[in-house]
């Protein structure tokens, strides 16, 4: 998430579930098992940046380890 003065939309598990056509419970299971991008914790709330989910889907929805490696490679190059 870049700090360019724009507001990043943060999604709840139910919102991510709608995008992926999965239940909220399935989203939390995927998060726990590292199958989706890491969530952000804000107080007690769990959220995902909308742009991160969109980029992750565009990249073919890889597991978290692969996704993090792809982001690191992109940021270095």
C-alpha cells in the first residue's frame, strides 16, 4: 500500500469472500493456511487492502509465500 495521499479501501473478510465467491469462514481458513495475501490487523479488526487483492488475483492467486516473493522481486527490479 503506497502513501500517495489517496485513501486505500480496506476490505473485511466478507468483502474478500464476495470477490472470491467464498464464505467469510473460508477466507479466514485460507488466511490461516497462507493461501491468500496476509491480512492487516487494525485493533481487533482483520482487513485486506483492496489493491492487494486485485493485484494478487491478476497474478493468478498464488499462495502467500509465492505472492510475497513476486512482490519482493517486482519491488527490487
